[in-house]
C-alpha cells in the first residue's frame, strides 16, 4: 500500500483569485508628459518651439525651375519637325522592344551596341531628343539674356535686332552632338529671328499648318555654323532633321489658301549650316581637338554626354577636358548640361552596409562637379601665382525643366532634372597642377 500524502490530496478545487487577475482594478495613473510646460521642481519648464518637418524637408529639397522662354506654339512647331522628319515616332508600340534594348545597353555601358544601328539611333532620337532639345534651347536663350555682355551671346542676341549676328556667322561646337543639339540651336535661332509682323499666325496643335518663318526668306550666308562631333554615326538622322527644319511641311490638298500662303519652313534655308564628324573624343589627340574647335572663340557644348564619358573612363574624360582647355581660344564659352548628380548616382538598395558606404564615397568622389573643379578650375592646386584657365560663370547642380501641357507628341515626354555649368576661357595656362 502506497504512502498517503495529505498535501497532495487537499488542493483547492478552485484557485483563489489574486489581485493581478482580479476584475476590479484601480484606474491607471496618467504619466505627466515631459514636454508639458509648467512648474517642475525649482523652476518653470518652457517648451522649446518646434519647426514643422514638412517645411524643413521642402527647404532641403528645393529645386530651381527653369524659366520658360520659348512659347508653346514654337515648341509645338519643333515637335512637328520631329514628327515629319522621323516618322518612326508614330509607331510607338513597335518601338518598345528596341527602346528596352537601348536602355539595357546604355545601363551596361555598351554604347557601341546602343548606337551602332540606324534604326536604334532613330528610336533614341524620337524618345529622348525632343525634350532635351527644348530644354537646351530654353537654356541657351536664358543664358543669352543673363550674359548678354559675353561676346558670343551678344552676337547671338544681335540676330534679334539685325537678322544676323554682328560677327557673322556664329560658330558652335557640340561634343556628343546629335539630334538634340541641331534642333536645340534651330529653336533658339527661330526664337531670336525678328518677326515680320505682330499678327503672324501660329499653330495650336500638331496638325495645324506651320506659321510663316520669321526673319529672312533665304539667307545668303549662314547665321550659325554648327559642328557636331560624336562617336556614333548620327549623320543620317541629322540630315533628316536638317531637311525637316528647312523644308516647308506638306499640307493637305484641302488646305485653305491662307494656310498655303503662310506655309514656310521652321528656319530660312541657309540660316543654319551643320557639319558632322564621327570621332571618339576620348581617343582624339591634341591636334584633332584643335581642328574640331578652330582658332576663333566659339561656344563649346557638352549636352547630356559628360556623365556617360565619366562613367566609361574617368581618367580619359579628365584627359579630354585638359586637351579641350588647351585647344579652346581665349573668350570661348564651355556649356555643360547633364543629368543631376543624384539622378546619376541613384542605384538599387542592395548589398552590405560596407558596400553601400563605399558606393556613396565613390559617388561623392567622382561626381561631375568634382571633376570640373579638379580639371577645369584646378582647385586642388595651391599657390599665390596660380591662375585658372577657366572662369566659372554658372554652377547649378539641380534645375527642373517642365514641358508645356499644350505641346503634343506621339511619344510621352518627361520633365528633365539637370545640372548646368558655364565657363569662360581665360588667360590661365591649363594643367598647372598636373
């Protein structure tokens, strides 16, 4: 017989309710908030004023919006030129696979593949060149108004008063030049050419007839000589656009007599003279760059190209800028327009924390503005007698160009967030610290 244990046999059938599980609880005592003003101990605690978070973030992320200069009617005329000169823009659905392959090739840095076929060049031109052309044309007019004392811009603005520049013809050299460059300068010329009358009809949509081109009916000598240089063969696309700019559009057989009388090209024939040279600027020698730029002061532009060159090879890009500095005559202007640094540096959030910190360090080190500071302005060189070869006139890391809603185009065009740098060639000797 087992031993009888009274303690094991005498447990209560129902446990006693403790204070922790009781349904009758005392109300909780509210804790006084620490930031509440009032008398606390020996003194009065005053709440510190708080700034609204939204206002602070808006101040940090403020972006300067590029002031519109070109009227919507003129912008629509330029879009009409793209539509007629490159009819491939009407086939957007069939262009989607090609555009996707171009994006992949550019993202991988395979520019030879992205720009080796004529069909791909036309697709690239109708997808990314129209809004860049409007952005660059607006910027050219805006800088001309701001720096009207500069010799080149002074001659450009002289077109508005005299129908041609005082030192005719003007010269401009575009590295990375293609469809966007020729149409941008054409739009700036069209805007500055004198108007024959105040009642010149303008179009209101993509199907409207083209208004009479202002200025000369035909230029005996060119107003602007544009020299385009690029590694890809943009010659066929440039030829199509040049023909579209200087040829009256085809009207319907049912067009009115007034529409036929006012039908004229975007620019007077002979006003814009373009030459194209297929060359890799990163591999060009000093003599080659001097031949491209010439011996007279001109406007040198690098539109939406420097970041691609920099990503391909920072050392070769720095060498190219040094050679360009040596080749540029005194009083030449260098205009660099590119995507904003934050847009270029944007990447997917992948990898370890150490890898991300290293990426951020490289982005800061190799940003475009740092490259320009080191190579063009030579800010790393110390010394009392140092004179920089370039004078910086404009530095804006972030601007926003907004498209007008009235402007219509078969493909969807986006606003552009870009950076702009403008330099003037001085007496300084390039490469003092190299």
